[in-house]
C-alpha cells in the first residue's frame, strides 16, 4: 500500500483511487490505515500521509523540517522496536522505556524517549496503556496499543497546527511545540476519564440508597470504585513526573527557549489541577459512601431492635406459660406434707425465688444496656471506643 499524501489546500479525490490522494482539511483517517504522518518543510505547506508501513514515511521524513508520525501497533515492544529502528532510533530505546511502570524518561543526547500513561475507563474497569514518544532531530514518533484512539481527532488538524507555526521559528522550537501539543492531547483525553468515574460514583450512590439492592454486591462495587480512582491518580502522578523531567529543556533535542518551555510548565499546572480535583472527588466519594454505610448500619440496627423486641415478647409469653406450670408443680409437691414441714418448704421456695429475681434484675441493670433506637446504638459505640 502506498502512502496517501494529503494537502489541505487542494481539492479532494476519492480515497480508493490508485494514486496519492488529497483531501480537504479535517479529512478522516482511512479505516485501513495504522499510521499517519504530518510533516512540513521550510517555505512549503504541511502534508499529511496515511499508511501502514514505516517505509511509506521515510522519504518525507528525510526532507522535512518537522514531522510527527503516529503508529498503532499490536505488540508495543516487538513492533515498536522494529518501527523505531527504521527511523534511526536505538534498538534498545523502546525496551528500556517499557521497563518503567506506565512512565519513563530516557535521554540519550541525540534522541529522547518518553513513556506516559493513556487511561481508559469503562464502567468500573480501568485500563492503563503505555504511550511511547520518541524524539530526534526533526521527528516525533508516537506509538501505542491499537485500543488507544485518542490521536484520531488531533491527526485531522495536526497539519493546520504546523501551518500556524511561524516559518522563521527554529526547528527545535517547532519540534517542542508539537511535543507539547501531543502531551496536551493525551492529558485532555485522560482528564475526560474522570467524568466517567463521577458517573459511576453517582450510580453507586443510587445503588446503596436503595434498600432492596443486593448487599453482597455493595462491598465489591465500593472496592472497585475506590480502586479506579486510585489507579487514575497514580497515572496522573506518573504523567507529572515525566513533564517535570522536560520542564527545563535539559535534553539536547528539546529547545531551551523559555517562551516555549513555559508551555510545559502550563501542562504541569494543568495536571496538578486535575490531581487536586481527583483527590477532592476521592474525599467526596469517601464521605458519601460513609454516610450511606451509616444509613445501612442504622437499618440493620433497627431490624436488630425489632428482633430484640420480638424476643422480649416471646419471653413474656413463655413466662406466662411457665409460671402456672411452676405453681402447679409447687402445689403438687407439697401435698401430703405435715403443716410444720410445709411452712418451711414454702418459706425457702419464696425466699429463693425472690433472691434469684432480684439478683437477675440487678445484674441486667448493671451489665446489660438495651439500645432502643439507632441513636442509642451510636452512643453505645462511642462509649465503647472511649
């Protein structure tokens, strides 16, 4: 398959034509293409090429001032190493980056490698993919898993972004501006996942507030909710680490122009702001879940109090049946006794009964506290903690 060169200033041709095709600004990425290349040369208009193999882009990369190539691959380590080596990067750069946990920074003077997380959340399931960014001379090469689609929208307007850069701007400045734009695009897509967590938090609150919800699922759902938020915050912190490594332009392939590097500082501030929002959301979710769990515990305590009341009434009914039986047994046992013996027998029985009743009453009042409402239960819990 030959690369399809796109000039946004020219007219459009059907994408199925055999020759190189051009499309108007905002043309969609052909569904069969795994890669897109946007490049600009000094004094010329930016061009866009779609293709599947690195060989389709090598010629334009050799002649342009600044180029960005994005590849979607099935195996990031194997395919990523092969693709990067075809564009002049070290064979060990990709494997060295993948040794990090969702983020890494490799500066090798003539080339720079970055790895940042790309987050995707579906329901309560969070997946974090590795996004690799390689930079050298006039080229930025990004590679990611085929499940990551966040650069489709940006690839439509990347040529416009390059065209707006001043022609007299140094190549390092253009390269760094393009890198900042790519990082910002990834950050924005990561930030959108926070709304998904918020939606799931609202659904969780509705689930817990329903007294008919199956309680055996509540614990698992609460764990998955908190786990998603922790994973998201972890990804944001690792993105922040990589941005801080770029902050001062120490790498040789990155510009040291303060006006350009200040944009990296803005990215860091944006990420920190999103981290603060996520942490605030974590506090809100935690407090909300605690309130719902308290309500649930109060419902259980109310049910327990009702059960206690039922046991008390059953005890009363049992006593009502036991007392006549005891009296009948007592009078049956004294038949045939002499009057003197019967007097002592009666006194001992009465004294033993009264003493046992008083002792049981005293022990219950002293040792047993019977909560009647949820408020009594909470007060009892506080006393026990003290």
